[in-house]
C-alpha cells in the first residue's frame, strides 16, 4: 500500500507541474482521388490542477495508512 501511495504522490505532483500535453493530429482536408491535402494540428489534452492535488493527498493518506498497518 505504501508503494501505490508513493506512485500516486509522484503522479499527482507531476500532474500539478505539467498541466497537460499536446498530441499531433493529422486531418484530411482534401481527398480528390490521387490528390490529398493533409493538415497536422496539435491537440491539447489537459486536466485541472486540483486533480493532481487530489491524487497527491490520496497517496499521502495511503502511505500513512500503510505505515500504521505494519505497526
């Protein structure tokens, strides 16, 4: 449980620092037989910063509970 909690803490902090990422998406503009015109756009995939905070807090709780169970 402590390992999963630690992983959640790291992921939560990373989600707070990096609030998203962009992915290149290729769109087909014109498709007229042998002639094709494509356009590459960057699509932003983001999340609110409070989701990272929630994951980090959940990770801290799991580390604390995991530490108390072994005692």
